[in-house]
């Protein structure tokens, strides 16, 4: 079912790399064509007021290159950690039947550690976003 | 000669697929406006053509001929790149969706899928993660405070939900024993996975809704807080590409829901493609209905739902399903 050899990979009759590449090229070309068309058809009458950033009628003060609040960085780090571990779970999932009970026990231990980590983050307050209620 | 014929067949396949995708996307906009209007006791678009059926064409012409504004303060290159990223990733995701069983043409079998990657599911995840860059970079490059807030929210929301989305599909991969979307559909020729995995299905649908940035999870846009969120500064066809990306994404989500849980193109009596389209249509309809019914969640509620409910539940679901598969040892 899977195209493996180089011939099948590049054959247009097979759902392999050639068709994916071609599809990608067509999609990108289509997007570029739309953008080009709108640049070509659209009018261009810029002025200072129009090119100012829209902030609901208030003249913007300063740049919007603000520093991100810390909780966003924290979520990004949690995501990175959990996502990498998710990748391990995936690699087990695809072979879960041949691995049998032994594999299941091992991944259950792994998931247990993962849940323990989540509980730790939770208890430490890493998942609290709302205003503090004390 | 044979190669050339194959190439032509392939190109026609791609053209039909993309054409259908864009046509359905534009009419989904019409359907959404019409249905939303009825839910809010309005009429909706009814001027262009009967029932406003020509509205999508009018919209496309309007967007194409609008002036495109790049604010002076914005980062020009990234500002121009961001909408294209959203549209391209949304369309690319459709490459791995199987539309039906192989058909015979000129004495050769033609697969009804653009590409049957053996890591199809990971391909979908990779592209949906890349799509977030469009939102985050678009918000950042605009150099507007509202857009920046929308972009940051978009990024944080996506990374919270992607975990639940990924983990909810682990049981599907376990049941099918493959990442290939074609193999996953084949595994559902008897029973669709929604019957075996209702919990996974619920988690998948909720996180997919969050992934599509629609009500009740439309915090990156949040019209009444942030202007238009990450695309506040966009106009003309660049805004149009964000819009197109959103509606193609609805179809992709419908197709993925169908492929992973509703049995893909399997179904009695009707031809396979019709079944798949019907399932996509039903999912899209439900998403529009939800948009007309639910309020928007608050930001901390959204994050809490993702991290404190969906992720633990999906992890436990994986453990239980794993044990069940080993215990039953079926197929």
C-alpha cells in the first residue's frame, strides 16, 4: 500500500511524493495568483491617516512591540514538554498491539509520570490565569 | 506516454479537489451568513441573486478590488506573508484526506487521495501548528496593540489545545494501528470509531473548534474586545486569505472528524464521495449552529478547560483504551 521504492514514489499514478509536491506547488501558485490579482486590480491611494495603525480611533502611542506577559512563556514551555512526551505516546500507539501488555505497562508508567508532572504544575499555580481570588 | 497520462490525471485530480475546496468554502460563507441570520431572526444576504446566492461572487470581486493597506509602522514582509501562511496550510491539509476507494481509469487504479503519507496524521498536526504562525506573526507584524493581543492569544490558545487534539487521536491510532488516513478509514469499514471512542470524539471536536478559532473559542478575534484581533490591520484580499483559510479549515475539520471518527467515506447506498461530503457538511452545519448559540468563553476559562480537563481526561482515556485493546485483543 505504501509507495516505498523510488519509482513508485515519483510515479504520478501513486499517491506518493510527486503528487504531494505538485499539490503544494499548485496551492502556493494559487495563493500568489490571488495576491497578485488583488495588487493589480486594487487601487492605491495611500495617505498618512490611512496608513496609521487602527486602535479604535485613538492615536496610537508608541510601538506595539510589548514584552509578552510571563504566563504566556510558561504555557509555551509546558506545551513543549508535554508535546514531546505526546510524540512518545504516539510512537507507542501505532505499535500498541504487537507490544502487548509489557508495552502497555511501560507506557502507563510514562503517562503516570506525565500526569504527576501536570498535577505538580497545577498545584504550583502554573495553570492559573484568572484574577487572583484571596 | 504513460507517465504523461498519469501526470494529466493527477493535475485534473488536484484541480478538481482545489476547485471544490474553494467553491465549497465560498458557499460555506454564504450558508453561515444565511443560517446565522435566521438564528438571529434576520434575513441575511438576499440582494445578489435569488436567496443571495451570488453573494460569494460579489464578495470575491469586492475583496479583489479593494485597496490593500500596509500600515507604515508594520513589518512589511511578515505582514504580507502571514495571510498566505494561513491559507496555504489550510489547503495543504486536505492533501491527505481520502475521498473514496481507488477507481479504475484507463485500465489503471487511480487513488482518490492526493497523497497517502504513512505519517498522514502527523502531517496534519504539523500543518495545523504551522498555521498558528500566520495568526501569531500577523498579529505581531501589524504593530497594533489589539492585533498583538490577538496574536499572543492565538498562539497560547493553539498550544493549549493542540495537546488535547493530539492526545485525543492516540486511541484512533491504536485502533487503526497506523498513521495513514487511508488505513484509518479502512479500519472503520465495520464500526465507525465514534462508537468505540465517544470520549475521544468529544475531546477532538472541542479542541478542533478551538483550533479553528470560532465561537466559543474565538478569543484571538474577539470583535467586541480587540477590534478584529489578529487581523485588525488587514484589508482587501489579504483579509480575504485569512477568511478563506478559516472556511477551508472548517472543511478540513469536517473531513478530519469524518475520517477519524465517522467512518470517512464508508456508508450505504450513496457513492463514497457523497458520503464524505455529507459528513463534512453536517460537521460544518453544527459548527455554524454552535456559533449562533454559544457565548464566548473568558480567557482563563478557556485555558483551564484545556489544561485541567481535556488533557487529563484524554491521558486517562489512552490508558483505558490501551488496556481494553490488550484485554479484548480484537482484530
